[in-house]
C-alpha cells in the first residue's frame, strides 16, 4: 500500500520539537521522552523520506534544505490534526461549544459582558475564549483551530469570512493630574513634546496608530515605554506624566466619570472598525450564529474599569 511507508505523527511532532526547542535535549523535555527516543524518531523520519533532514553546523543541529520542506509540511499536518480533534469534539457535543479568540483590548473591555449576556440568553451553549494577537488568530482560523474571532483589523485570507461588527476610534487620553488635563484640543505637532505610554508594536492598536501617524508625516512619538495591557496603561496615566492612544470603548466610561481626560487633535482622527471573522469551513455553527446575533444587537460599551 502506498501509505505504508509514510512517517507517523509522533515522528513529525518530534522534528517540530527539535527545531522549535533548539535541539534534541529540549525536544526530549517537550515530548516527555528520553533523548535516545528523540534520536530514534528523527532517524526513522529520515529513513521514511530517504534524505537527511538535519545537519550539525558549529555544534548545533540545523535543518537541511529537505528538512525545511519536511518541517513546514509537518507543521501544517499537525495543525490540521489539532483542528480535526477540536472539530470532532464539537460534533460529539452537537455544536454546543464555540471556540472563540479575541484581541487583547476586546478581551479586556468588551468580552466579559458579552459572555455574561450570552450565557443568560443561551444557557445551554458554552464559549471557550482566548486572547491572542491578530496574526495568531488568523493562523488559528485558517487552520480551523478556532471557530470565530473578534478583531480590531480585518484579516485578508481566502479561507476566512469577515463581517463588520462595530465602528470605533482611538482616543488620545491622559490622567487628571497631567498638565493637559484642562486642554480640550492640541495640534499634531504638540504631540511631539509629550511622553507616551503605548501598547506593544504587534498589537492592533499600535498598528493603527503608527499607520495614521505616518499618514500625517509623524514618524515617531516620544514613547517612554510599552506595555501589553490597557489596564496597565491606565494605571500609568493616573500618575499624570504620560499620554496614550486607546480604543474609545476601553476608556469612554472613565472619561465620562472624570478619571481620564480625552484630548482631541486638530485635523487628526483614527477611525477603525471592529470585525467578526469566521472560518469558511464552519459557517453552519449554531453557537456562532447565536453569538453573532447577540453582539450585533448590543452597543459597544465597555465594562467599568477598576
């Protein structure tokens, strides 16, 4: 039979662990097996394909050209099998579980209330939610590892269906002890004299901000430091020395209550759209349909930040 000499999944997983772990000993820890077993699996994989997959250069194992091709294919195969396992688990539960991934800002400020409302209206359904960067979410959606996502940028992928959820803006805000706390508007150039605390470069917020600044000829702000949490940014703003750009839905309530101050920038707006994304192979998911119906009927209002 033509499939009889193909490698098994454990051998492919071992190659992936060697490459991503940085060697045989690391792979042994990742796979929870001994180093001789790792070496044996690697040799079996090479025998199966009839080529050398790794070579030692300057004391370290490196992929050969053939090994790079096998590693890439192994990654795809293993991702597909993980997705298949999740799909089968959902089938056995009658599609009563929705695998949902969201970006950090949405997860921090919008998702808790959405999950509570959904649980109250659909108690027999369950949502398994995780936070991730947009790039990771696109990868997981295309590999069917998640059923649905809420994002701040629209992914461009042939296997992903995108639909608009809500409009949003990025607001320039400061704490009430900041020198600009009584100023309603500044010019774009005025921002160059201020210190900023911002989200990290890979975040959706930062991507939108950087592009909008470049469009008006501002290459770089004075960034004092970067953090990976909107809550942490608010804590820094409370000290009164920094400005930040944050999603309106994350700070609107605090601005209304008077604990943060919103500053407009003349002739400069950062308009965004929040998106719903789904894998095209899972468009008949009953829980996803119910969740989409709920979130599209609700206004985007963030929960109160502590």
